[in-house]
């Protein structure tokens, strides 16, 4: 799998924003809920393993809030 070149814009992107976009693509493709859930759990696990506790908690909280807002919007 080819890697995308790292640009200034990608360096400044929040991990939570990247994650919500990744999960959003899965959801839009009609991926089963269980698979999307596993993807979200994998993202959170990587964050806990690679970032300090406060940073990981902040990213996970942001991701959760975005997912909740998206779910509420989808129900309208």
C-alpha cells in the first residue's frame, strides 16, 4: 500500500478529525456496524498506545462527541 506524502496540512490535522473522516468513509460505504465499532476501538487503542494519557483522552472525547453529533444528525 502506497503511503501519502506528509504535507504541512496533514501534519496540522487533528487525529480526531482524521479518525472521524476514516469512520465516516466506512459508514458511507455501508460497512456493518460491528466493523465500524472495531475500527473505532482500534483507533482509540492506537492513541492510548502512542500518546500521553491526557492527549489520548482528549482525542477520544472529541471523536466520541463527533460520532454522537453525527448519529443525532442522521436520525433527523
